[in-house]
């Protein structure tokens, strides 16, 4: 799994919605489909992409499979963002200065 895999997986709006639902707590595929106009096979494909990217894990509970966000996948996203976090304070200060100058 690469950073590209993570971002490709989350580039799709449907997968982002699924991921956001999973971030609220573990759910089955059927529960994830609630409120979404998506077939079961399409849901399975989206879950497979998220799983391949390392963003979710699954746990069998009897006949059902519960999907959950994988913290390791989130850690990779956080690591990627951390590289750019150093630039934010300088950019924010520059924006504040620009906005202050525009107000005057």
C-alpha cells in the first residue's frame, strides 16, 4: 500500500462517505448502504478498494462482517500531512498580514 493508494481510494466521493460512516463506528455492509443509492456488489467493490488501501479492517461476527477504520491507514495519512504542517504557520501569518493590509 502506498500513499497514492490511500488518496486514490479517498478520491471517490462514495468511498469518502463510506469511510466517514466507518469513522463514526464499525458497521456491516448493509448498515453502510443505508441512505445511499448503491447496490450490494458496488458496496463490496468500494470496501475492497478501501481495504486494499489499508484504510479499513474487517471482523467476522457470526454470519456478518463488521468493517472498521484501520488506525494504521489513518496514521499514514497523518504522517503525509505532517510533512506539510511546518509550512502552515508561515502561510497563515502571511494571510493574516495580507488581510490586515486589505482592511486598511
